[in-house]
């Protein structure tokens, strides 16, 4: 990773992990997602990572129609880079997961680089009352679930989006996922600069100890040299500690209510913008600059917002 003074903040505003009962501040409706995205961008997020939800229940919704209810307004309201999930939600097929990105051809799409035991059932130790009937069973099922991302699944997404010139946020939950990405680089299905999002703290993936973080970075350095940009996300209460480790090394960061509901010890974040503001404060305190959307486009060699179908 080439040294830089500019650090990209990605904000993942809602995701598919947390449920409506966990926080009144989790964006659910299209207008809430629009407001969250614009607020995060105003505070300094240069990339906005987006999922959609059913507005009446908050369930993950991977239909292009659901995304169409907020994407145009976000594009009109901010120059930030729009990043669409291909992870979707638990139990979705690869065809279902890639559809929004295939339709809208964003500048960036996320891509998970390997299967993982993505376990959320321990959240039931904290949350016992739910607004909607789907929430508790969804958390319970995760104990026996696998977030499938086989080599065939990954290749399907890469081939589906090949002609769109969409680039990827490669989400890596363990060391082996970096080697999977190296495989796709070797066979020519991905090209540098690779935007590697190292994900820490999900039960089933790598932990959040500083040595875990450094091991992921050392491995990425060895496998990719100057062909990648490093970013991190920390799940739950570890979000800012993991982010600070990356920032201190000149790496990029991802925050947002998809990854953590917290704004401090025992205190819910009241918005995505609050978390972006905290990340920005850390970045500037450590002597770095927050990358603008145009900076991010240059650093990642993106095609530009005018070449999407949003």
C-alpha cells in the first residue's frame, strides 16, 4: 500500500445484520436511508455502501425496485461514490444478490471473498424483545448458517459485472479470503488497484486483537504489494479501535450502523453521520486528510458517477 496522506471513509448505513429492534436510529425506510447517506457524506464519507430494507418490517430486500426508491435521490444529493452490496442478506442466492449491481452498474460493489460462519445468534443474549416476527428467528438461524461465497459464486459476480466496469470492495473476513483474492488476480478476473476491506470481529471470522489486524495487513502486503489499498471495519464496540489502528498506519476505514450500532461505551450512535464525524476527528488528529469523493475516484481508478445507471 503506497503511503498517502488521504484516507477514504466508507460509511455502510444500514446493512442486513442489525434488526429494527436493536436501535431506533437504524435506517429502514427509503427516506431514512437517503437522509443517512447524505448526512454521512456531509461529514466526510467519500463512499456510501448501501443495502435496502422493506420499509414496513426492516427485513433485507435485494430487489432492484427497493434500491430504486433511494438511489436517484442519493446520487442527486451528494458527489460521494455509491457502493452497492452483492452480499445481500442471509439465505439469498447469488443471482438475487448481484441483481441491484447488475441493473444500476455502480462505481463500486462489495464482494465477499469466501464462505464464513457468519454467526449472529449471540445477539440474543442482549436483545430479548422484538418489534417484528422475523427478527428472532433470523438471529437463531445464524448459529447453523454459512454465509456462502464459493469460488463459483465469486466468479459469477465478477463475470456478471465485468462489462459494467464496476470495481469492487473486496470484503475479507479471514486470512484465507486474501489468498482467494490472489487466485482471482492470478487468473485475470480482477485488476489492481484492489480495494481490500478487512473485516474484524464477526463470530466465525478473524478477531479484533491488534495482532489479528497486523497479520491481515502483513499477509495483504506480501500477496499484493503496491497493488492494493487497505481498509478495515470493526464489528460492534470494536469499530473505532480497529479503525484507529488502520488510520495510524495510513489505511482507510469503514464505519456505519451496518457494522456497529454504538457511538461510545453503552451508548447508541444516533446517526451514521456521528460515526463518520468520529472517524474524521481521529484521521485529522493523526495528521492525515480525509479523502474527498474525487480523491477516492482517483485512488481507486473508478469510472465516474456519470457512467452508472443510477
